[in-house]
C-alpha cells in the first residue's frame, strides 16, 4: 500500500510539474480505484496532497521570478471563497453521481486542452497590449513591458474565474490548474511559463481553503495516506519540471489531454457498470 501511494503521488506531482495543473484529475481516481478509498475521503486527501505538492513546486519558481503574486492572490482569494461552496455542493449528490460528473468534467478538460494546442496565442502566451485595436482587447490589458493593468474590469473578471475554479476544487477535489493556466493566459495575457508558476501558487492557496472546510465539516482524512501521497508528489513535481523544459508546449498538452480522456472513460465505465 505504501509503495502504491507513493507511486500514485509521484504521478500526480509529475502532472503538476509538467503543466501547472491536472494533479487532482488523477489523484481522485488513483485513491478510489487504486487504494480503495471512499470517494468523499479521496476528495479531502486529493486536496491536501495536491496543495502540498503545489507548494513544493512554487517555491523554486518564486525564486526565479516566475510567479505573478498580485494576479495570483486576486485569483486565489476568489477561489478560496468558492472552495467551501463546492465542498457543500458535493454533499448534495450520491457518490456514484459525483464520480460520473467528475468523469464528464475530465472529458471537457481534455477537449479544452487539445483545442488549445491549435491556437498559437494560447500556447505561446501572447499578451494583449495597449497598442492593439480596441475590438481585439480583452478585459485585462498589459503594458509593453508585460505588466498587467489591474483595472476594475480586469479584477472582476479574474475574481469570477477564480470563484468558479474554487468551486470545482471543493466539489471534485481537484486543484483547478487545468482551468487556472488557460484562464491566466487567455484572460490576463500571461506568458505560459509564468502561468504555470502562478497556477501552482493559486492551487496551494485554494487547497488550504478546501482542506480547512473539509476538516471543519467533520469528515475523515487519513494523514498516513496523505503523507505518502505527498512524498511521491515531491519527487514527481521535480521530475515533471525537468521534463517540461525539454518538451514543446503543444506536444505536452496533447499527451496530457489523451491521458485525461483515458482516466475519464475508466472512471465513468467503472461507475456505471458497478
């Protein structure tokens, strides 16, 4: 059991290190089907392990200046509000329904990630700047040096997306990175490598809110399994960061999207058949 928990944790950390998200997408199925943990407890363990692993990944990126703290904090505050809401919503559905919903969400995520590889702007992180035509601008704009202009319209947009991300985190036990990275690139014009680092920062903060609400509600959380997952996660996120530097963005996204589809199909089929 110890070996499996560490191995699964490594896979979760590897996904986080590669893309800045996706760890929770794999964590819940690993816990439920690989370690025979109840779905509701798996959500809590997933939140705790993904959050701790994200923290390990964001520290070196903070040192290298690859995290936009102001943007990440705004996004995270809204997400921390949404996490308890999502946690409460998860109690309104039977576990089987929750797993099928989770599988469907993964299919949507995979489609978005694959589609994103066909749009050069989303992959390379091209920023919208002041000199562009008004019709082409998003709510958030950046100066020529890449500094984000935090207008009220931009702040409201980031908070709305952050709120929805937090709800997903609390409801399904996912860190939300698969939403955070494309959201930061698309809505704030952030370069992709900075979006990955900022995503890990946001995941860590949102996970704190999700785990707190989970524990306060009186639900069970296995510290032993969580710690084993974290040990593997620390190893995986280090390896994922190394590999990420050697692969092109579009190729990496397609491989990850394919893996997500396979896991989603497995979760849905196993739940419906049983």
